[in-house]
C-alpha cells in the first residue's frame, strides 16, 4: 500500500469478512444477516423499478401536453 488511493480499495476488500466476523461475535449467525441483506436488496430493487416506471409515465405525460 504505497499510494493513498489504495487504502479505500483495501478497506472495501476487508469489509465483508470483518462484517461477518463482527456479527458472528455478537451472536448473529451468517444465515440471519444474509437474510437481512437479501431483504434490503430486494426492497431497494423494487423501489428502483417502481420509481423508474413512475418517471417514464411522468415523462410521457409531460411530452403529450
């Protein structure tokens, strides 16, 4: 790690293992936090899809007028 720009990349590489280890130490098994991450991911995916559909409909209405 000679360059300052390498620090964020090295931190991102270590983040998943540190997160899993910390949650495991606090009593959360891997399956529980994986379930939580999956729920968050699908919620965000649904919100983005609904937002995109709403924006497309809004743009079409604006162009017709």
